[in-house]
């Protein structure tokens, strides 16, 4: 990100500092430690031009530290005319195919241009459902993950869908991931604990204790990758029983088969060998099955991945 005139600049004193976050609390009047840590975690602090990776880092004496203070996120998001690909809509829900690159809801650094802004333009009565900041949002996809999402249009639908997603009652979420390498075994179940990575709170990690259970069932979709990529790429179907942040990306990386184009958990050196190289993490929410929040009727939606998957695939799974 480019820092603007709202950037505060400080030089590390000759005697040095113990921790970046503690020092910045002293330098930035009126800022709590939690606020400073949040800015560091979100990538709004640089040391000699490089984004600070950890709150506990100790920059060398004379280093220039820049702190960008983003403008506050509006309490109530504004409607914006952003195109939506709607798969289904009635009085209770909107089911859509989210395009890659679209942030789901406003946050520091993304005050507008989000899915929520688009939804409020499409459906003004959505405002306030489930909270004014994230109206109607039952579950999320990462900015660069594409695919099927469901949005609640009233408080009853929000409550029923939230309960179903939390209990996994009749909810089936299946993703397609283009991964480097061939998972071994070709099908399996990953179950472990996942938590924020202590050294970089923007990332998740598998931990031995203190995390939340994360469960992913996976299998290779045979015969889908083009012959020229078949020895080094695989299309993996991932069904998640839990919805932890970055779950599939972390789990596939733990198998030694990171998602192609994944800047956080992937292998850029392998991405560069692909023609064309992926421009985003090639992860797609392919299939969503859920009960209708009002009638209980089973709903099922299947959406093929966007065209950026096409150079590597000869077909999609059945």
C-alpha cells in the first residue's frame, strides 16, 4: 500500500528500543497498545520502507518507522453500484457468485468498494440486519477467493442461517483449489488445531494447543489438469466441516501442496514457473448446500471457477 500524508514518522533512537509496539505507544499520543498492534497486524507500519511483520520486532538504531493511520471506517457502509452475479434471490436470502478481488465488508484500508457496499445498493432494506457494519453477512470468503456465498435479507433468516453454519447442520461447503504438487494420500481428512501465528498475526498456523478445531476433507479431482501441468499441479476438492480463517490454504500447505498463487502460504518460485503465472490464490467456493432459512427446503448451488483457472484445466469436476 502507498502511505499518504496521514503517515507519522519516527526515528529509532541511538540507544535502541526493546519492542516496536511498546515504543510506538509512547510516540503516538492517545493510541492504546491494542490500537498500535492492530495497525502493525494490518500492515500499516513500515520500518525503513518494509512492512513490519511482527509487533515484537526491535528495529535497529536510526531506522525510520512510518505509521499510517487509516481514516475511520464509516459506522454505516454506503451503498455503491458494484455489479453482482446473483444466482438466487427471494424474500429471505441472496445467493451470489463472488468475484475474486472483492473484499466482503468494510475494514481499515477498505472503507468502500466491498461486497457489503454492493449489497446495500442492490437491496437497501438489508441495512442493519445482523449489525450495521456487516449487514446480512453470514459467512465470508477471502478477498481473492471466488465463489458461492449466501446473504440473509431479514433478521429471522440471519438468525437461522447463523445457527446452521455454527452447528454445521445440513451445511456442506466444497471448494476447488489448484495446488502445487500431488497430495499424498490422494484423499483424506485433516483434523487439527489452528490459531493465529504468534510471529505474524496476519497469518494462521497449525498448533499443538490453544487453537480451534479445523477439519478439511479433500480428494484429488482426477483427469482435470491439462497434460502439460499434470506432473506438478493438482485440482483438489476440499469439503470443510469448520470455517477457520484461511483453513484450506493452511491445510493444503501443511500437506506440502500450497494453493497456486497464494502469497501468504504458497511458493512464489513455483508460481513463476507456470504459464501464465497465477495472479491470485486459485481457490474457489465451488458448491454450497444449505437449508432454506424459512422453509427448510434443501438448496444446492454449484458454480464453475472463473476463467483464471482455465489455462491449467482441461475440464471441471462433475
